């Protein structure tokens, strides 16, 4: 399998700073809880949080739907839930890639059931190719029509996460 650079590390960092500025402005005077969806979000999440100019609290959810396949299994397993109290708090869910929309829809419903003040979605990649459920992304890094993406936390069978650029796996 080969790979081709789609989005360079410099372009990613510039966009992360812009998104952090938007979130900082929208939540000025508040302390939102940022919830990252593991594992792919780790690099984006860390870079984003470091660029924010407002205080935040952070937590993680682990959701699995891919395994060793290049397509979603359609089955979503949650192996780690939010541990911070989120009731009455503004929440920003931070995701590496929105593909079918199934995982995020489930997470947003779960958070609303926890009686949060609000839920907004921040995604590095909005991938339109296999969308099954319409979902609004409040803070979007990049829209990509199609292709299997790796790098900057994105993986194929737990490989390639370490690449500094976002690449298309061929």
C-alpha cells in the first residue's frame, strides 16, 4: 500500500490555530469541557487544547467501529465513558474524522441524556463519502470528499498514526 500527502503538517497547524481561536471566542467567560474521542484524536486534541486562550476541562470517550477494515463495521462499542461531571456544562466533542456520523450521533445523544448545557462538535476531518446520518459540525478543520486517510492520529489497523501529514492510503 502506498500513501500520498493530502494535507501537510503546516496546513494542519494553521487550521488548528484558527479553530482554537473560534472556540476561544465562542466560549469566552465560560469553561467548556472538551471531550476527545480516542484513539485517533490524540494529536489534534493536544494541539487544539494548547492553542486555546480560555480555561477548559478535558476528558475522553473511547469508541470503536473500524477494527482492521477500511470501512466502518456499523457497530459502535464504547469502552471508556466521560468521567468528569458534565451536567449543566457546555461541552465540545472533539473528533478526528466524521465518516458515517453514527458514532457522533450516539455520543451526542448520550451527552444530552447527561443534561449538559450544550453540545458542539469539533472535527478535524468531515468526510462526506459514506455519511449515513446528517450531523452538524460546528468547528470543521477540512472537508474531504473521499479516500481512506492516515496520519496525524488517523490509522489503518493501528498503523500510520505517527505520520505528521494527513495522507491518502492507496
